[in-house]
């Protein structure tokens, strides 16, 4: 029987024009948790760099806002450009991940939990980042499970 392995964490990012939501995986690479919301400003890269160092992040997953038909618009181009800038700044892998409809899903989840939209502005970005990262983890891209050992029977 294989054992779960602890690993370095993964950081999820939901880029927005006003705010940037952040989430972080657990040490098993199974669950994403909201982390914080930061203002979208010139200091975003520096703050993310601080978090990568402080939380010993092994990989950053940035939401890529594709159109419903899969094509990339200006938002996706901005996410790719941001990923390139971040790659130059942090010492870990930086990838993009399809984030279609995550903000809508985050708003719905907050509404269903009884939170009013007016009081959820900062939290919705964290929840969107959590949904992006959880999608990445669920797809197995961030799995902590070791490959099956053919000698285990």
C-alpha cells in the first residue's frame, strides 16, 4: 500500500483588474484553501514573491481566462504576460490553468453560504483562486500520490 507524501505547497492566483486572489494547497497537494486578496498594483509581483518564499511554494498556478470557445482574448494575454514576469522573479515553476467561469462559481458559492455580495468583494477573489487551484489539483497536475509500485501486490 502506498503512503501519502508531504510536499511543498502550490500557490493559486486569480488575476483581476482591481484585486488579485490567492490560494494555497495543503501539504498533501489535495486541497486548496483561500489565502489572501491583494490590490492589483505595482507591488503584486513583490507580494507574491514574499509569499512564495515564506510558504516554501514549489509551483504557482495562474488562472488563464479563455473565452468559452477556448480562444484567448486580452485577459488571457495579460495572464500569460504576468506569468512571464513572475517566472523571472520567483525560483519555482509558474504555469497557467484554464479558469473559465471560476469567478461566477465563486460568487455562487459565497451566495449559497449566506454571504452578501457587498461584503464579499475581497473574499470572492480568494475563492476564485481556490477554485482554480482545486481544479488543477483535481486534474492530477498537482497530485501528491506516488505512482503505483509494480511490486506492491
